[in-house]
C-alpha cells in the first residue's frame, strides 16, 4: 500500500466540503457516514458520497475512502451497498471488537466487488482498533488470520473513553493521555507493525492548537506511526510536513547508506562516533523510500 500521511475526515452530507477537500493537499479524504451524519440524512449522504466517488475516478494524487457505520449497526450494510458503486479506495471500519469484524467486512466487500465488476480485494480496509472496551483485549486476533485487505490500523481515544466510563482521557496537568489510552496507542502501533500494516495516529481534536498538533505528530512519528487522522483542513499541512523526511534526515540517511556501500561485507560500521549495524541501514533506506514517494528526495 502507498504510505499516506494525512487522512482528512469530510462529512458525507456536505458536498461543498467534499469538493474543497478534493482540491486540498490531504493524501486521503475520509468521507464520513458515521459521526458526521445524522440518522435522518443517511440516505442523502450515501447517495452524495457514491456520486462524488464516481465523478472522481482519478486517485493518483489523492485517495478517497469512506468511513461506514459500525458493523453492529443496521446502517453499515446500506452504507456499503450504496457507496461501492463509486469504487472507494478503502473503507474505514469504526468500533471494531476484534479481527473477526474486519474479516466479516472483507467478506461483504468481496460480494459487492463482484456485483460492481471490481477486482476482488481491490477495496482496502483500515480499522479503528480501540473504540470499544473489548478491543483492548483482542489485539492478538489480528496476528492470527486477518484479511489481506487490512492495510492500516488507527486508534481512537474519544469513543474509548466513553466505553470505559471515563470523564476525560488526558491527565489534567500534563494533558498527555492517561494510561488506558497509552496502552491503546502502543497496542495499535505494535500490532500494525507485526502484520505489516500502516500505523496511523489518532485525531488531535483541538484543531486551533497548531503547535500542539505538531508536537503530537512528531512524537507519533518518533514512536513509529506513519501519518495521522485530521478533522480540519488546517491540520493537513502540519501533518504532511511532520511525516515527511526533513532535508537533514535525508542527508544523514544517504551518508549511512553510502558508508555501508563503501564497506561491503561489513555488518557494523562507524559514523560520527557511533556504531551502526543493519537496523540503521534499514531505517536509512526507509527514509529515502519515503522521501522519494513524497517528492522530497532531492
């Protein structure tokens, strides 16, 4: 899967915002049929999203995804039945309990792809892996038999707080996440990496706090996340910059690669007073690969 840095939520019942998002710099738009749409507007939103998808078949610059309602909701299957004619790049699945939900969604997608003449497996899945209390206890299920459609995992602290009966999910003094949400974040990251899926950082709800968003993006990236969900167009540029290799990172990565190439057959080399081995070479190559994808390698 192509690495995506910024995933911008767009209400599925607002064509103006959908059009604005299509002209923006987000790597992916997430047309939302869940939290952003009232029940009485669901049918209208489904039709609007399906029409918009069908009218925008070129996804070379920006992917178009849909967040459906939870699978245990009666709204989920009508969501899928309506939007699949527009051939979304993928489906965001909220409020999962385990990999069984993801696999069930995969089965639904296979049937709908056959109906629409779409290649089997073309529609990918990213699940929001931590929005239910049970989800914190079932991460091992993803390691056993998750569908190959699952290309990314993200996490959510807001719905999880409601599921756990919490009054807040952040420490009042530091404003960092409390322990249950740190656990959710860590398990999401580790599981995504274990199954070779993209770990995506959760939303930063204070969309006016640009400095706070940048700090959280950089922290997410240091931990190993790639990309972040956005709830406002103003967050996209910060996210894209934070998850793109800087000129300094690219230059250092090239030096690491060069010194290994100058010393073929050695598993360990010295650079700037530090001993480097194969994991450092792998990290350097990953930096260059990301830079090339985002057009910043030069």
